[in-house]
C-alpha cells in the first residue's frame, strides 16, 4: 500500500457543516417529496411506516456508516471512486471490476435524473407564470404534463423544444457546479440549497396544515384525515410482502445508498475526521426532510381536496401524477396558489440538483484519481457522455426508455451493489478492521449492537431482498413480460445503452490499472 505522503494533494471539504449539508443534499432528493408519499399511499399509509422505520434502523443507518467508512478509507490512498476503494478492501484482481458497478449506477441515474429534474424547473416557471391555471381536472392536467414531456400530442405544447430548453438549463447548471469543484461548487450549493429547501418545505407544510377541510359539505376530505392515514400505525397489511419490499426500496432510494455518491464525498475527508456523528446527522436530516416535510405536503393536501381513497388511486398512477398533476390542481384552488406552486416546484428542483451533482462526482473523481486528469477535463468528458445519452431518454420517454434505466440502475442495482460492499467491508476486509475504521476519530463510538447488525443482519436482509426482487420483478422484467410489442425495441435500446456504459467503464478501469502498473515498474 502506498505511503500517504507520496500522494498528490486532493480536494477537501471547507467545513464539517458543509460536508453534512452536501451529503444530506445528496440524500434529500425527489424521492423524499415525490416517491415517499406515493409509496406510503400505495402501501397502506400507517402499515407502510412500520417496516419503513424497521429498515431505516437495520439497513439505512448501518449502510450509511459502511459507505462513509469505505469512502474515508479509500480517500486516505487517493481513491475517490469504488473501483479503487474495493481494490483496497480485497487484494484480488476482480475487486476493482466489482467497484465498476458504483460508477455505472451513478452515471446511469444521472442521465435520466437530469431530465426529470428539469421538469421541476419548468413547472416552477409554469407556476409563477400561471401557465397551467384554468385546467380543472386530472385528465386535463395530465395531458398538459404529457404534452410537455412529448409523451403525447396536445393543444398545450406543439413540440419538445420547451422541455429541451429546460433540460439544457438544468444540464448547464449541474456541470457548472461540478466544474467548480468540491468546496467552491458542491459545498457552496449545499450552503444555499439546503436551507432554502427546508424554508420552502416548512412554508408549504404550514400552508397545508391550515387547509383544514376545504369543503365543509365533505368533512371526510380533510388534512387531518390525510395525516391520520400516514401516521395511524396499523397492522392490517403488515403481512403483505410487497409492503416490506416497498419500504426497503424507499430506504435505499431516499438515502442514496448503493450508488457510490456517499463514498466519493467521504473520500474527501481527512483520515481522522469523524464519520460516526456525521453519518448519523446526514441520515437524520434526510428523515426530517422526508418524513417531516415530505409526509406533510402532498398526501395531506391531496386528501383535503380529493379524499384519502382518491388520493390513493392517484398515487397508484405514479409519483409524477401526485406531484405534477394533483398538486397543481390544488394550487389553483387556494389564494396565492401561483406562489405556493412556485415554491413547491423550486423545492423539488433544489432537492434534485443537490442529488444530481452528487451522482456526477464519482466518475469525475475516478478520472482525476486513476488517470490524473484535471477536474476541467474530467467534467467535460462526463458532460459529453451525459449529453449524448440523455437524448435517448428525451425522445423515447413514451417508449419506456427512462423506466427501464430506472429499474435496473435505480432499484435493483442499488441492492446488488449494497450487498457487495457490505460483504467486502465486513467480511473480506474484516469486521474488526472495518469497525475500527468506522469508529476512528468519532465524536462517539457506534453502539456495539450495530457490529452484529452490520455483519449479520444487514447482509442477510439484503440477500433476501435481492432474491425476492429477482424472482418477483427482475425476471419478469428481464423477459419483457407484459411489455407492449411496439416498446420492445426501445427497451432493448435502454439495455444496450447501459451495457455500453458498463463496458466503457470496465475498459477504463483496466486501462487505469495497466497504466499504474507501468508507472510502478
């Protein structure tokens, strides 16, 4: 293992607060305000919250510490991405290629996430400009959304140009921040975006609370019933496997676990910087955003105007229907609705951009650390790959291109990668060394019970979830069961793009290690 003093100096975080805000910004994303309410509504409200909190303790917090531990350990030896980190954990030629999955997942998600993020910026503009005001039904608002996305032709948008322009604005903002680096770019964004996000969220949550019962003639349609639906814990549906599966998936999605972003952020720590309190703080900030704010806006507001039953049906249609269809209809019905609508979509945009820049950093760090590229060159290379790839997502959105990428990279892949990193860190590297690494420099030590959880409970749960998903979802999806025939070529196109990205990264890893071997001769 190389001597630390012989390595070139890497970027560092400007402050511990900036680090916590940046990692929390990575975790606090669209999933907190769009996906979480939908998952809760679809899976029985209070019934969903029971496995949700169980998995937060048994998966979320342990994996958060594991990823911080791996990341800081890799940063000691100038590795800011998982191929180099895994190569340190396991002295086997295969290890670095297993780490490729962290780069593939983060880059794939970045490609389609950037486009989704641009919708929130567009709808911020549509809110302040009251573009969608006057549409009075879910069908008309859905047509407005689909017309903007290019999924169907309509009277609202004659072409994809508006969506494309907002995508370009979002793309430029993301890569300008990445270009500026860790302290001057990502950390500075976190200092601005995270406080604004919470301010907007609190304003919206308070406004929702005061909605009360908008129509006294229908007393069951009330904010109180919306909150009761989520927070009245019950065991009515607790025996249904799909609820446990949904809860585990939400924990991964909301904490940004299994995608290599936390690793790279932790790699810019100093060797003895605390990760115990920092990792826990990050998880708690995320939960405050998700449960405290995400659970207090969309579902209670929709329940007040449409009732719990219809809200559940709306949620079943997807996160975009709840966030981009129902919420605009609500804003039309309240005083100063255009202001609250703007705040809602700006909140989503801020949550999105703090996550998307985190997804771009692993590949940039890989090029900087393993090839010696400048940040400018690394950022331009990633920008080029994303700009080319995102064209397929934009123009083939209605053919399921985005959904296919999201399933394999944003759902199934996260669990696979988390299982791999847990086994490598707690079993191959060694549980005693891993435990000491995580606790080194900590303001306090991790409770001993988590040693047992990380070594045994977490990997067993991950393995069960992976096998469960494999049988229940992954195999049918892989075999294209129930896929419309006209979409099949595009689904294979999405898979081909992900395969090309994977092959490219595997090739680059091989070249990087050949280059290192030649230098060290």
